[in-house]
C-alpha cells in the first residue's frame, strides 16, 4: 500500500482544521472585579466598567505583543484597584481638579478665607464624586447634563449650576495645559431654579435686637451683630470677623470682602450715628474682657460660618419659641444674610443720595437686581 506522504504534494489529502466550537470572547474576565479584557484584530484593551454602565479604557497594547499585553494588564489592574479604593488617579479628572486646586485657585480667587476655602472644597468633593475617576479626554457635554440632573434630584439644582460652572473654569485651564482639546461644558443650559427670596422688615431686626439684650452672652452678641449689620449694610462675611481696629474716629471701617481677582480694594466707611455708637458700645459690653473681634465667640476668636449658623439657630429658636422643623418657615425668622438686602432696600426707599455707596457694588445694576426688595415704587408725577 502506497504511503500517502510518498505521493506528489498535489496528490496528498488536505488536512481539515479542527472545527471551533465557540467564537473568541470579546469580554474576558481579568480576575479583578469590573475589569475586563477585549481582544481585537489590532489592539488588546483593558477597560473598567462602572456601576452605571460607563466604560473607561485603562490600558491598551498591540495584539501579538505579549510583553506589552502583560505590562498593560498590570497597569490596568493597578488603576482598577485605585478606582475601587477611591484614590486620585494620575491623569484622571480628579487629578485635574486637584492640580487646579493647588496651583491655580490660590491666586485665581480673591477670597482665601477659611469659609471661602471650605465652600470651594465642598464643590471639588461633589465634582470628584461624579467625574473624578473619568479620563479628562472622555468628558462630554452630556456628562454635564447628567450631573445637573443628578444633583437636581438630590435637591440641589441651584448649587449644581455653580458646581458645573466651577468645573467649566477648571476645563478652561485643562485646555491651556494640553490635557483636553476643548471645554465640553461651554454654553450649556443650566437647571431652572426659583429664587427663595426672604424679605424682612426693620421691625423684625429691632425686636430680635431688643430681645437679645436680656439674654445670655452669646445671644446678646448675635443681637448686636444683627443690628450692626442693618445700620452699616456690611456683608455677613465682613461682620462675623469684624476687627475692633475698624472702629475709628471717622466711623466704622471694613475692607470689601467680595471682589474679583484684580479688582481694586474698596474700604467701606460708615459715619457714626447715635444708634450705631449705642450698638457698638453694647457689643463691647457683651464681653467681660477686651477682644480683638467685636463679635467674637466665647474663646475670643471670630466665629466660623458653621459655628455662627449653629448659635444663630439656637438663638432664633429661643426668640421665636417654635419647633425646630418650623423655624425657617416662621414669619419672624431671618438670617444674618437677609439683613443687608433689608438695609439697602431702606436706603433706596428713602431715596438716599448715598444709597449706591452704601451698597458698594462695582455695578449699580447689581444693587437693583439682587438687593432691591421694595414691593412698591413711588414717584412724583412729571408735572
């Protein structure tokens, strides 16, 4: 019998390759939760799948290059573990935000106070929770809208607008740094919000002030601060840390706390009146020893924003005498932030010549847009 392999090549039987029972998997497990391997004709990719269904490619290598594939897998596993542990990953949006916070924010914002830093840190934290583990190059406008919707459902639609505006500012710098080609959050429609404007009267402030004079030291302190704010029209951020050096022969002085970077510093001066002198004198008497700050806490330091809010709520509960869950909606309730608009409105209603200097806004339109709470506007006839 003739051996098949002795026949000429063209006479041999063609071998039949073994039949594949299944197609190669496009999604292979790597042993790390949520990290998968995808093998294509040209590339091998390792990608992380987030709980919300989003995918992010962590590493790639050319198909057939075993060493490169091994290195890519190691890198992808390390990054995946970092994501699950919540660490800031090099090259992520969280890393981009952290760079802005450390390198840009200290000179970009005029307000470097403890309160200002705390507010911005809260914004960074909320942005990182949503965008932090993404790659900056994967950011799209739709992600911005998803963020606005998510924050609105969480009960913070207005704050979401400010937070996304902050991220847009960061992305402008990211374009300059060469991290992304264009800012994806420019020209977006923001959440629609209804302004909850609380209009208070002079009588509310006076009643609280007179009530506080018969109360414990901390409550008297707040009552004097409330009346001081009404008489001067200063911002809450200027009143809480008001330094006694601002009490001069000319009047009460404070440096404008709210200004954009590069804007000229403005010194606000309120000339003395009998009522202003009386309030300042009573504020000084509130403390048993001399203090550097007119409305200092019991330790002699200026109140933090949260510390002030806590004591203010206690004082208001005692003043109004209602249940805690009814406090904010009570007609007698107001916060220190409500007093400045009331003071400016009084000036406008009286048609005072110094109303705009009293408000101290760079643009008079800001005074009318945000601080004019008059419910009726009277004027004389033309003739």
